[in-house]
C-alpha cells in the first residue's frame, strides 16, 4: 500500500537523518524532494502546498535547530503533519442512534460499493456484535441485487429483497420498516452508482436520504483515482451531507494521493480502508498508523491486533503445549501457520506493517510473496502423514515424489525443508512459556524488523 510514496519519502529523509545539524539550505532541498514525492503520488496541489509550507516553517524554527538530533526532530514534524493532514485520529461510526441505525452507501460505478457493504456488515457483526440487514436500492443494475444477496449470505447478514421494478425510495421505506420489525441493530443501504455525478442521480439519492434518515452517509471511492477521488467526494458532499469516506482498493494503490487529499479537500474523515478482495479486508482508518507506514516505520499495532483477531487461539495454545511436552513442531503445524498467514491478507500485507521493513532491500522483499507460501502448502499436502510428522524420513527419492505430486521442482522441496527447519528452531525458542510467551516472542521479532523466517 502506497509503496511508491513510502520509497520516495524514505529517500528524501535518509540523507537528512544522518546530518549533525540542519541548515536552511538542506531543509529547503529536502522539502523540495518531499513536494515532488507528494505531487507524483497524485496528492492535490493545494494540499501539497499547505503541507510543505507548514513543515518548512516548523523545521526552520527553534524546535529543530536546537535539537540534539535535528534529523529525527524533522521526521517527527513530518509525521505529525501527515497525521493532521489525514485527520488526527480514527473516527468511528456513530452507532448510538435508536436501532435500526441506518448507514447509507453512496459512490460512483465500479468503486466497490456493493462489496464494501458486505465487508462493513461482517466487521459490524464480528467486532461490534451487531445484527445487520442489507438492502439494495440499485434498480439500474439487476446484477447488483443478486450480488448483494450472495454476499449477504456469505457474511451472515439479513438480506431484504428488492426488484428493479420498484422505486428506490419505496425499497428503502419498506426495508426500514422490516429492520425495525425484526429488531436489527443496523440497516445498510446500497445505492445505485453512476459513471459521473449527475443531477438525476443526486436528486434520487437525496430522496432516499430523506426517507432513510441515516446516522451515517458514507462515500465509497476508489483510491487508485488519486486526487480525483477527493474531488468526486467533494462534489457529492456539496449536495449530500456525507459523514465519512471509505477508500477502496488501497492494496493496489502504490501512490496514496487520495488518502492524503480527501480530508483537506472535503473536510470529511476517511473511516475505512478496503485492503483486499475478501470480505474481511476492511480496516478502520487510523491516520497515525498510515503516517507511520508512509514513513517506513511500519504499523505494529495494527499487525498485533490482526494477529490477535485472526489467529486461532485454541490451535496456538495446543501447539504451545505440544512443543512444551517435547513432541516437536512438525510440517502439519507449519502448514497451519502458513494458512493463517494467508488468511491475514498474505505476506505483502503483513510486511507493510512490520517495523523496520523499509530498511530491507527491495530485491529481498520481492522474494517473499504469497505464491511462495501457496507452493509450500501444496508441497506439504503432497506428503504422506508419516512424512509430515517425521520430516527426517524425507530423502532424495521422497523429495522427487513430493515435488511431482505438487507439480513443482525438487529445489522447491529443498527450499521448503530449509525454511521449515528455521521455523522449527524459532518455535522451540518461543514455546517455553505457552501461548502468551509465543505471542510476545512474535511481537519482539517484528519489533526488530525480523518478521518471519521465509
């Protein structure tokens, strides 16, 4: 996420961090590079100007010039100003209204609105323990209603049926009545997307807004459209009272212009980031954590939260007890860990959050990918039960058979066995003390920027 901007900002600050003292000249040179990095990231020009002017003014002040570590002091200023630009702190959904709390989703066609409805439903159910109903008021795209019904079943949300023959206002009126009748905590309304902002669309969504009386009106926008995302959100906000923005497809956005522009241009907070295609790939937006990632400092807090939420604690506790009893860490255990890693968004998503990863050369990062993890799982699946429990049995002829069974090469098996041995050693060290100590050990490894052994 935002890799290009992170690389450019890191390059800008690398030189200044190592200098004993800062001068007006080297501050100006650094800010010129930062300005270019932000413009290349498609951050809106007014936002770039304001940001660089404030940082330059603060950097030339006593706060930095008299600091014992001026490079670090300047980095601190940039971090603080990035956080301010993106909105200071996480702004949560207002779920305090009498149920059903209505959340209205608006956006252009192709922004990922319907998928975001499902992701938000899952997040509200799993993290906030809310009962959720969803309804589609998109009568222009017949597939939208079917798509939402399928996704609702996947995430366990109640689906309110609608047809293309009905008026959106009537659909929403009936849905609110039904959600009230069956005591749903939240009703999420999916509205029609358009190719561009037009009067007819805005009038229709205004009418829907009037009958729905939503506590939250969220604008869903594709982050890969850069500063256009901020401008489109502003156009919507001019006619519809938005309460926040959901930025989608950030996992494919190497620039980050939308994240840095939206708050300044619209005055509305980014509330969530879409970080993948799966229904659990929605993260609350924390400006301080995103700023930390942008400056290459990782986001250990989000990573630990994700581990604690998604790691199967029963399995982890059993594994800790098993290793404590001297039964060892076998290939079945290793496969379970690889699978859980994929469930957390894969290696690339995790590396983005590990502190210190910005110092790892790009060619090393490129060697770590989800395809490699999937290949390792395929190789383990190609083994016999006995081989998984007693890896020392895996000799040359067995390696050939395992490779053929997975459609891979013997060298892939060799690589797997080498990495498995590293993981085995790490687990042995961390297991003395049960699950709690294993989790502390994992956090410690991340704090040192070591991450996982593959």
